[in-house]
């Protein structure tokens, strides 16, 4: 009996220690798995370059060593720094990096430097804007074909042609005039790439406190922010400026690339979109009268057009269209049908048309009044 009891106790003891070893082995295994999962989590967090740029080396290493603890914290830190540095646009990139990599040493110093530079630039711009600029261009202002049209007392210019057909000699002459008018204004409008490269402060308008539009149309253009300015001859008591903002049209609409034989249709290389304005500036009151005088506006069927010509105290404004599958008459009105000399009608489907028609004249009177006269047909 004693032998049996002894054997039983030995068996139970062996079983106990075996279970204990299995339990300890399982715990160790779980700990290893848990540790591996943490390592895997750290390895999975790859810091994006736009966030990494705004963190110091110490912060980057902390995120790599324990992402669960530092990732969210330093991601917010990077965003705060990014927002702050964006406002300090007067700094060079190396000065920004100094502020990021050693903020305790450089943050306040470089921030003060940015503010100082910005104030100096504002003073420089104010002095430029308040100085009386020399005249860049004498009147008349505008393309020669428009001047000839006005001189001959004609109010419209354009043609219609069936797609794929050749133009007559007369139509080619009109196309050449339209091409030269179009090109004249495009040369005054740098595209957005030129704008982004800077170098335009000296071309800013003078300081403007108040302004008004002479046109009923609504425009987003604010003359206070006008760039690419030409100073034209004075008209009575007003300084005259031509102003625009950058134009985001493709390089194919560069005035030196566009081709006369394709003038002037949307699907044939004339993919342009731009606006230009004349500014009548009264220096004593710092008040401006804004006159929209140039427009290339894309639409689903072609272009809305506006060109102008300035002589003496009068601004001549021509509006028009460049469209497919419509006719345009000498008044600038569009129609699906055209009445021919023999009384028959022609459907506009398959045709393309471009035409300008004079819509109004703006006179600047001796007493300073700006008078708009609508052209009636």
C-alpha cells in the first residue's frame, strides 16, 4: 500500500511540475508575441515626408522607437509648425530648417527676422505705389486693325465658314485682323508661370482706397490687387492704367505660338481664358473707375470676346463670340439660320463663326464725368 501511495505521489508531482513548465512556457511565448507585435507596430509607422520635414531628429527617433506613445503627439507638432512657418513667408528655406531642427535656439530669432523683412517689403511696395510712375505707352492704346475699323466708321469685324472649307480672300483678310487684335492683348497677359516667378511689384497699381465699375457685369477682379500694369497717357484729370492678373491658359495660347490659320477657335489651339481692365485713377482721392476692356472667356460652345481701343478721351469697346454651329450677324447677335441674298436660308450646323461688334463708347468729359454711350443699330 505504501508503495502504491508513493508511486501515486511521484506521478502527481511530475504532473504538477510539467503543467507549471507548460504555463511558464506559454507566458513567455505570449510575451514574445506581444513584444513582436509592438515592434511590428513601430515598423509599420512610416513618417510621411511632409510631416518629417517639420520634426527635429530627436522627435523623429522617438516616433521610430515608440510610435504608440509619440506618433499622434508629434504629428500635431508638425502641423502647428507648418501653419506657423507658412505665415513667415519672408524666410529662406535654410532659416526655416534651423527653426525646426533647433527651435529653442532659432525660433524667436528667425521669426523676428521674418517680421522685419516683411515690414521692409511693405514699405518698399508703398513707396512704389505712391510714386508717380512714368508713362509706358502713349495713346492710342489698342490693336491697329481696331483703330482702322473706328477710323472707317465700321462697327463690326468677322466671318463664318463651313468647317473644312477654304476661306475667300476677303475672309482671310478679316481673319488676319482678328488674329492681330487677339495677339496684341495676349502679349500683355503673362501666364501663371510668369506670375509665380515674381518680379512684378514694380508693375503694381497705385494705392486705391475706393473703386467702382462702369459696367453692369460682375467681375472677381479687385483692382487693389492688380498686377502687370501698364501706365498709359492721362485722360483729363485721370491717370490711365491697363491692368490684369495672371492668366492660367496653356502654353498653346502663347501669343508667339498661336497660328493665324487657326484663328480664332477653341478647338484649334485657341484655348485661352483671361480678362483685362482699364483703370481711371484719381490720385487726390485715391479713387478708381474700373472698365472691363478685354475678355477671353471659355464656354461649352466657344468664346465670349471683348476687345477695346483707346484714343484721346474715348474708349471704344467691342464684344463678340467665337462659336461653332451658329451664325453671328453684324450686330453681334447669334442665330441658327442665315438668310441669303436670294431669300433662301442656311442652317448653321457645320459652320464656325467669329465676329466682333461695337457695343459702347466711354467718354471722359472735361469735368471728370465718365459717360457710357451704348451703340444702337
